[in-house]
């Protein structure tokens, strides 16, 4: 029995394979978050309206996530420099992973073909994953709509 979906993404109820990525807080390694619940959200692009709203919603709920024993981390294909500017502009209190080569995006199966302004583009499908204290994928939201999403994730984490 495989612990990944056909697109290579980990399945709910199975361990998330270890990974390393560059982030605004330095190298990000999944194993360093054992003992904490990890909320990993993927978003298309820094400083765009939906992504800004989503990140600000996570910022505004940061203390509640921390009180529930969860660490929030965002990820996109943007550069570390872009992430640093985004963090500073919106006072984001959590790390942002830079994934310009799409390695982490592919690992979680969030890359999709989309249509933007009538043209086909390849981009990140807004998605959020909750990884347990022992590294098991507990929940995955794909094709996320921003309004109300962070509250839904927080309620799930608080219920753990």
C-alpha cells in the first residue's frame, strides 16, 4: 500500500517524508518540527491580493495557532528576497519557504495548470496541510478559497 497519491503528494494518515528547503528563517527541515503541529500553506505569489489576505489572516491568528501548539509556515515559488519584503511589509511572524525549483510544491502535489487572463499558466494551487507532532499528515485542503479558510484551519488545529 502506497503512502502517496498519484501526483506524489503524501496521503492523509501517512508520514510526510522528510524535506529541507530554504526559508526566511534559514534552512527549514521538517524533522526540526517534531513535537509541534505544523501548518504548511502554499500560495501562488507574494504581495498579490488573495495571497496577502491569506497571509495576513494567518498573521492575525498566529497567537492562537501558537497557543494550540502549532507552527505556521508559508511556501511559494518566490525568492527569499521577495519573501523578506513580503514579511516586512505585512509584519508576518512566521517563516516563508522559497521554492523556486518547485521541489516542495511537487512533493505536495500543488502545481496545477490554470488559466489566467485567458492564457494557460502553470501555478500553485492554494493549499494547506496540517502535519502532526510525529510527522503524519492529518489534513489537506486543496483549491482553497481565502475567506474563512484560516479560521477553519485554526478550528481543526485547536480540536487536536
